[in-house]
C-alpha cells in the first residue's frame, strides 16, 4: 500500500465539474492499494501518515505531524500508484487491488482518519480533477 502525501496550503477534488472535497492547510493523500493489502496494512499506513513529521515547528524544522499542525486530510484513491513501471513504455497494473478490495481499504483508511482529524475525500473510481497548492514543495511517498 502506498500514500503519496503532499503538504498543501489548499487542495480540492472535482468530479464532473462539482467539488466533492476540499481542504485548507494539510495533506493531500493519494492512496494506492495493492492486491495483497488489507485492513491491517491500511492501519499501518494510516499511522504513518498521521505521525509523519512534515510540518514546521517554531524553529522552521520539519518536526510536527498533521495532528500537531492542526491540518486536514484530502484522501483521493489513486490506483496508478500501484503500477509497475520497471519494464517497457507502458505501465502494468497487475499488482493493483481488485476494485472491491481497493474500495474497502480506501473507505476504511479515510473513515478511521476522520475519527482523528478533519477529512475530505474524492469519489472512488471516478474521473477526478485534483488541484492543489503544494506547500514547500513537500512531497513524500510512504509505503508499508
């Protein structure tokens, strides 16, 4: 399971011209679910996302996590993160989870996160337009 996290000053996701999620300062989380992932994997990755220190402390160092910074999450499903790009000129998605499993794990991830801090989401499986202002820029790939 993978989460591409981006520290943002704001981010938004639209589906068919309608905004379905938006946040101010926080993290945009693009979430990729692989075929071997499950609820336990989601718990581990959520813990990492919630505790990863990417926000500045009083001295300007990245020593604060999303909870300490008081930010929000925008969680967007992104099956292309599961692509294998090692060979050839076309991605392979054989390692990506089947849609039913991916949706279950995605739903678990964002509903658990919402018990801890403000969370907005995209729409699973939809053609989404994501806009953001990457703060820093700060972007990390987290995997478990």
